[in-house]
C-alpha cells in the first residue's frame, strides 16, 4: 500500500473511533450526570421538607434546584468566545488609553 492509502485508512478509522466514543455515552451515564443528581437531590430535599414541614429542607431544596438551573446555563455558555470578546475589548481600551496619553504628551510638548 502507498503511504497515502495508509493515511486515508487511519483517518477513516479515527473518525469511526470518534463516532464509537460518542455512542459509548450510555443513557445511564447521562442520567447519572452531575446536573441530574443535583436536581434529584433538590427535589428530594424539597419534597422531604414539604412532607415534614421543615423550613430548612425546603430552603435547601429550592437553593439546590436554582443552583442546578444556573449551572446548566453556565455550562451552555460559549466560554471561548466570551474570553475572546473580553480580550478584544481590553485591547481596544488599552489603545484608547495609549492614544489619549500620546495626545496629552503632544499637547504639553
């Protein structure tokens, strides 16, 4: 076989391995994710607090459920894009400060 044919074979095998890895994420793995466990814990605490009329369990159940919702929003955010936008904004701000300082130096000189 030519090196190019071997290369294509490896690439196609690599792609199929990626697909296989994606398929290996089982339903049980998804159900037992951190978010699912947090939500379950919040529901149990809230239900126990309501059933037993215990304010602290109700409080912690609500806090846990709100925290799980916030966590899901935070995980969905595109953080790479966010940091790139902040970096661009920082550079623009530094350029404005530099231009202002140069303008002040020119005005004094």
